[in-house]
C-alpha cells in the first residue's frame, strides 16, 4: 500500500520507496527510513500535503512523494 492511501489516524510501517537514490536520500534527511513506524495525522484538503508523525516529529509530505512511499498497516501499536 502507498502512504498516500493510508487513512487519517492509521499507524503504518515504512517498507520501502518507489523512487531512486535521490528520493531515498531526501527522505533519509527528513529522518524517514524503511522500518520506521509512522502515524498518519491528516490529509490536507484540495491536494495539499500529507502530515505524518515519525519518531515524535511532524513531517509534511507532498502527495507525489507520499505516493512513492510503500507502507504496511500495523494492526496493534505498543508504545
């Protein structure tokens, strides 16, 4: 599943990226790596960014970038 398709409030785990080395480097600079657990905070209306929380940080990702991030749903999150 793509990050863009996850629902608000849902917890997911990043499994990989559908882009090249530049995308991986850019997301790595933001602190988003495969294996990270993230929560979808909200999808902004009118084609705006997707706001996620990763490792206690809020990150806004454009929809184009969010569509290139592969994730899997996490059924139960233990903090």
